[in-house]
C-alpha cells in the first residue's frame, strides 16, 4: 500500500468520525499492513500539513486526532446555527478556572481561593458539561473529593495536555477559556444547570406564589358561600 493510499484512508476515517480518534483506533484500519504507531504518526503529520491552507485543520488532542474548523471560520459557521451558547455566571467560570489551573483541588480549596462558598449546583453544572470529574479523595477528615478537569475539557479547548494551558492567574481565565462554547453573564442571567436563569426562576416562583394565593382566596370564598 502506498503512502498516498494510507493518507487517503486516514483522511476519510477522520472526516467521517464523530469524535477524536486515537492512534490505536486508526491502526485498526491497517490490520493487514501492520503499520507501526511511529509510521502512522508520520502519515498523520503529512496529512496535517496538506490541510494547512484550508478552512479545516487536523489537530492532535488529548483523546486523539480530529478535523475541526479553524477559529477564524467560527463567525461564519455560527450563522448556520441560531442556537446560543449556554450562559454561565462568573462564579462558574472562576470555579472552572481554579480547578483547571490548581488541580487537583477540593471544594474547600476553591472556597479558600475565592473567599465564598461553592454551591453544589456549580460543581454539578461543570460535571454535567463533562469538564470536571472526581480524581480521588484527599486523606483528610471527611475524605473530601479531589476535582480535576477531563479529556473533554481539553478537547473543547483544542489542547492535548494540561501543560499547554497558559501560565496565568484564574482571574484572567476568561481569555484562556475562550475556546469553550459558553457565554459569561451576570449571576442573575446565568443558567445554574436547571435550564432557567435565576431571573426566570424568580419570575416563575413569583407566579407560582401568586397562583397559590389566588387558589387560597377562591377556596375561602367558596367556603363562605356554602356556609352563608
């Protein structure tokens, strides 16, 4: 099999894949040819170079290789999708930044750095997005969970390893985390993971309370009529 044929097969598999493919997965394409991991990486580098002037690029991420659009293409592609990115509060972003740059950390560590209590909902929101996970437990009273980022977090940022994160302080993380599909908004406009913003929850709670009061008044009126 020629190099051109190998690269063509790799290109086809990667373009059709719905998630990053590892070298081990790609080697399954060439069981009969027994291509070594080193040779396969050389072919991937050649394929990567051949796409250097196109709108897509081949990148090597934490969980494998994949084709993705270049950053400068995003503003055009966004016109095809009217969906807006999830809205997160500054508290969520700061918590994610601390976990990413200081991991492994406990909720207590995060609270010491931020100076405020970290709600369970913030941690659950980041877990639901697949960005953080429990790496273990600290040998301390209560054995608090140690939190760290996932491969999904690195993939979403277009990184291969944690050491590729820029050297900065958590308060500057909004720039470094720009590759994530999120929108930073004030706390009252943020989605806490329930699908509603705090403002919407307040409005719905007020409506529910008003409905409850109205029902109580109706019941009292009916009672008075029956006993008049």
